[in-house]
C-alpha cells in the first residue's frame, strides 16, 4: 500500500482513492445495465398493450406513502374543481 503523502493539511492516499473510483465505476456500470433492463421491460409493457406513461405514473405513485398519496389526491381534486 502507498503511504499517505502530505498535501497541505490533508493526507493523500492513492490506493484509497483508486479503490473508491473503481467502486463508483463498477456501480455506474451496474446502473447502466439496470437502466437497459428497465427500458426493455417498458418495451414489453408497450407490446403488451399498456400505456408506458400510465405504468410510469403507477410506479411513481406506488413509491409515495399511502397517506401522502391520499392527501395529494385530495388537493388535486380541490384544484381541479376550480376548472369544472
């Protein structure tokens, strides 16, 4: 292992930096692979006859806590009532 070199008041550890960069690169590659997988599934959604935009909305809504989602829906209904 490389001994830390002094840089100002900080120390520099090249091996640690290399390890961190390699981990980030590995995760970025995994993230890209996952994005490709998700894109492929959305293609399946479309070929199955579903609307991709609506499926994306369902996924977004499912991430929101049930109580928060209900509150948002109430506000949306209230705001939309202005236009009825």
